C-alpha cells in the first residue's frame, strides 16, 4: 500500500515537472516572438534546438539533461557541462552554430549573465580552408548583391549566391555548402537569421560621421557612449539602411572599428579603464544647473546615455527631485545654510507637536511667510520640489509619507490625517473641511473622516457618538419606502414618518444612518460625494453584496434597452451613480442581459 502511494507521488511529481517544462518552452517561444522579433522560422528553430540539446545530454548520459523548466542554477550547471563536452561542440558546428544561437537566446530569456564562449571555440575549430581570393570574392558578392542581407541556411539564397558568383568571376564557387555558410558567418554581421557585410552596411559618409561623433564625445571627456543612445542619435541616418537596432550597431562598430575602441555589453569606451556610472554623470550635470531642467534637455546634454536609463535613474533615486512633470533638479540645489536648516527643523517640530503633522503645502507657505530669505533664493522650486528636497535632507528627523510630514517613526497616511481631523475638531463645517483638504493638496477621505464624524446636513459635521437613533422604528420607516430589495437613496424625500433625533432628517443624515447604524439595511454606493448622495439602500437579506451586483440587478429589471449609453443614463438619472461613467460597463451589460434572459425564460 505504501509502495503504491509512493508510485502515485512519483508520478504526480513527474507530471508537474513535465507541465513546468512545457510552460517554460511556451514562454520561451512567446519571448522570442514578442521581445526579440525574430523571424517565425528562427523562433521554431531555436525552441526545437533546446529540445535537441536536451536529447543530446540525455543520450550522452550527462548529469544535467534538461533546460526547460529548470531553475537558474541548474541551467548554469547544464550549460557548463555542455560547453566542456567535445561531441557537443562538434554537433554545434555540424548544425551551423544553431545550438549556440539557441542557447544564447535561452540564457538571455532566463536573465542569466554567464561567460558563454561557444562562439570562440567555434572560430578556432572551424577555420574554413579556402583561398583568400575566394573569401574576398564571397564577401564582395554578398556586400554588393545582398545589401539587405542573405538568409542563412537558405537553399534558394545559396543557389542565387553561386550563380551570381560565377557570373561575376567566371568561375564556379567550388566549395561545399556547409563551408560556404561557415565562411559567411565568419565574415558577416548576423541579425535575425540574415548575414550582412559590415563594410557595405552603411556608406562611407555615415560611417565617418559615426566615428567622428564617437571621437568627439571622448575628446570632450565622456568615458563611454551607450549603443542605445548612439543608435538614437543616428536613427534618421539609418532609415535607408539595414541598421535595425543598437545591438546591430554594436556588431557593426566592432567590425569596422575594433582596433579603435574598447567594447562592453552596453557601451563603447575610448580605453579599458573604468568608465564610472551613469548616475555619477547625471548627478554632476544636475548639480551644475541652478534651476530645474527638463528631461529632453538632460538627454541632449548627456546624449551618450540612453534616455530610458536616464529616466530610470531619475525615478529611482531620491536625490533627484521632480519639480513638475518632466522636470528635475538635484536635492543639494535647494539652498539652506546650517542655521536655516535648523530653523526649518524647529518649525516642523512645533507644527507636529501642535497638530501631529504638517503638510508639504503648509510647510511651503510657512517658509514663504516666516523665512522669506529661504523662499526667495529657492523661488524656482515648486511646492512638490520644496517638500521632496526637505524630505531628502531631513529624512533622519521626520517621517515623510506623500504630502504628510510627521514624527520620526510615526508615519501618517492621508486616511490617518482625516480621521484625526474629525477626532480633534469634533464640530466642523464643509468649508472648514474643504480648506483642510486644499491645504493638504488632496481630496476628502470620507471613509476615514466618518470613523469619528457624522454628517448631519450638506454643511454640518458632528462627533459620531453624539447622535442616537431608534433603530427599530427608523428601519420600519425605511420599510415603507423600500418594497423590494433596494431603493435609490435619493428617492427617499419625505421624512415625516421617521422617528425624531437631535437633528432634522435629510438625505445626508439618512446616508450616514444606513451606512453605519441600520440593522436591516446597508448602503451600497461608489463613494461619498461633496454635494449629493448616491447609491442605494439595500436589504441585507437581498444577496446583493457589491455595487456590481446592484447595478446588474438594476439594469436587468429596468426594462430599458441594454446598451452603454442607455445604461449609464438610467443609472445616473436614478441616483445609483454620480456620473455617467462606470468601469467595466461592457461586462456589466453582458451580465445584465444574461440575468434578464433567465428571468424571462
């Protein structure tokens, strides 16, 4: 019995591993198709090549026999074992380097950065024994007559090549097919299954401009030029040529200028010394700029760096301050002496002691009125820029969460702030609440506010514990309006039958009651609003538990034509939603039609 159970477990594990391998193969195929944009034939070739490699490893009795579905560490072990296997290296040569190409892409897909040197081994092992004249002639024919590349391992392309070669030189190309393809790979730039001759890929004028640009960058003190940035700089020049991306440009430069520069994975350098980090160059630039600078200007001044890399560095390092959309400066450019910094710290501390927090907007206004000298010399920085500069400098003194600055170690959210506002103020008007939200540069967080407050009219808020209801009689009063599962909140307009409270009944008081006091009903809505109430009073026994459930039921029983415009109009005019928009309305309508069909059948 135990043996049978063990067999079942083993089979289950095997099935899971097989599913993982199948999924990984599908993911690899999807990645090749959508991330590398290889030709469909090349994608099929590479995915099947991995299976061929696995079969080889299994037949050879290697320790690691699978690649699909394996973890990074296992893949590295497997590749190292293959690279040390002489028969595998020979098989790769027989397959015209297809196994190397597949493994290289597979490692890239797995985000594995390892020293993969099959190509070097191949060059040594497969130095075709042909005459220099034939090699040069072959290079000349491909460069002249296959300007848009020659498709590798294509029988038709090879037949055409042989014919052109014989027409051009009056002699047949008396070399085996496999040797020809090996020579082509050795003398060409390979891109998406096609081979290109570097010398004819760009005309001499563009090549000289390209090299002059690099030399100028290095003469100006740039330590490195990134291929992505270089490609973008010459993008328009490449439109009429087969220079498709920065990777191809890198291979081109390595071919035509290999003795002039030092080439790394992402950049080309003038020498082999350390080139530093892009963040250092970005920091140096922004520190020299007195005022905030827009991203396009940053990219122009650091044209040797890729724009994407610049944007990532700006977004992910707190020392670079966003002044407004697309505009940055360095935090050190916000000018404060040690004395002024201490004064700002004391100002923030006093506000926190009194109010538990201070907003960025309030701090900006306090600095402007109490410390005009600080404000004047930093006038070019926005409220957000000022706040985040101080966040960078004073992070050891205070907690910063969005626009809220509080005691160190006691971070406050906007919800916390509105809850505390209601708790501290107790009685307040809409005008006071609106001013408070405006000072915080935010909307009103009603849900947090209502943890401690109760809205008794459009303009008046009171402490939650102050008001009392006769719940049984109030629910009975609602019963007289709600004859079905629900009723729009705004449809209850007469309150003569409601039991008395300390405050007169109105739609806002009713909204609050249903939301948190009723035993029989609940409030279902899209959120609280400033000047109106929306949503429905729903029986708790109705089975309707969400706004989607409510809207589907409303539309299914509405009798209207179920299309987007009619549905939104009906929901808004009857007070179920505040505006004529609803996320996922298409799906809601489909479900409402289905519910209507069931009801009518």
